[in-house]
C-alpha cells in the first residue's frame, strides 16, 4: 500500500503504510528516536505479514512525513540536565498518537512492537490502554531508570548532532552511526542502511529541533518502572548483547518491571535490526502473539 495519512488528534497527523491482509491481526511497528518508519525494512515487514499479520508502520510526530511540532528547540544544556521544562510533549503524548492511529483506522486491539524509543512508546501504550494492545514486544529499549540502559559516553555527541545538509552527507553520517552502534557479531546489510538513509533524506529529513524534542520527551518522562508494572499484555523483551546505545541492562530492567514478561538476548546484536537476527526476532514476535488472548473483542 502507498503511504497514507491519518489525523489522530487536532494537532497531529501521522504518515503510515501497511503490508498484508487487513483481516489479519494488526502488528503495529513503532520506530525509535529521530528515525523514520522505513527503518523497519520492507522485507522484514513482508516477512511478518507472511506469518499472518496485517503490518502497519508509521512516522512518529516530529519525524519523516508526520506532523512536525511547532515548539521551542531544547538546548543541549537542558537535555544534559534532563530538564522537564525543555519538553513540549512526552512519551505519553506519543503513545496517545499511536492509540489515535489504532482507533481512527479501526485496527485495535493490535500487537504493539517497538524498537528503542518505539519500545518506550509501546510500553506506555500497553500500560495506559490495555484494551488496545493484544501483545507487546519491546526491542532494544529500557524503563527510563537512569541507572540502567545508559549509552556509552562517547556516543552522546551523536544524539545531539545536527542533521546533514546534503543527501550524500546524510548517507555518510548514517554509516558512521551504525558503525558505532550497530551489530558487530551478526550479518548487516550496509547497502540497506545507505538506502534507508537516502530515502529518509528524500522523504524529509526534518531538522535538529524535531530530534531534540523527541529526546526531551524521553528524558522528561523519567523512570516509568512503576507504570510498567501495570502491563497485562503478554510481553516479549528482545535485546542485543552488543548494544552500546541502550545497554542490555535496560532490557533486563524492563523484564523485571513487567509481570510475566520474557527476555531474549541475541548474541552480537547491537542497536539495530541486523538481517542475521531477523528470524529470531520474527519468531519471538509470532510466539508472543500466540500468548495473547485469542478472543479479545475489537476496541
């Protein structure tokens, strides 16, 4: 399906795309910080759809072709101090965007699958709207506790870097980022990484303010451990042993917080979705979906 748009609130319109049969249970893919929906590889989405899911991916607010919020840009100092005053919205607001998408498209309840910041949004959605979530898969994410899942200090400048000013520079910068944070022990497709970087630039690279606002939303949301204890959906946590951006302690803390959740640690996987890990990730999503209530009525 071609890209489409859905207004989820008076202020926010999300760009989304689907794969597979709408009559199948929906698998909602939620991407991470400053990353467009196309970072969920097309082939990965088609493979998931082939397992009997109606797959939906979308651009979060402030990225890609979704609404870019008109609000002040947080300063680096505010982000480092984790100032709540710097945030014009929170992860809860982004979860409400996601809930609105499910409702407006009449796709609830769905299997929520989030990567990195997307995992945080999926967790928040499952905690606050259990009626909308059949199962939860949280990939390379964390709880917001400042003592777990913290990045290597040398990676912090990447989070604050300004977007590239040309298509070629955007591709080069993305290669450098994934060389630093990506998987080293599993097969990676650098041609795919370069392709996504170029396509993201073409779709609208956004600006530094959107990335900074998303980062401020994460820091302003604080430690969500207590909220995660309310999650009742079957939960699968997936984390790479080689993740240097969100350390594996973040995944383990997530499992401790969510009752009945299960953890899969993938040896050699970093902060990315390497082709060499797809089969394990897809198998885990499918198995976790089978744990969900089979007769949940549409919300």
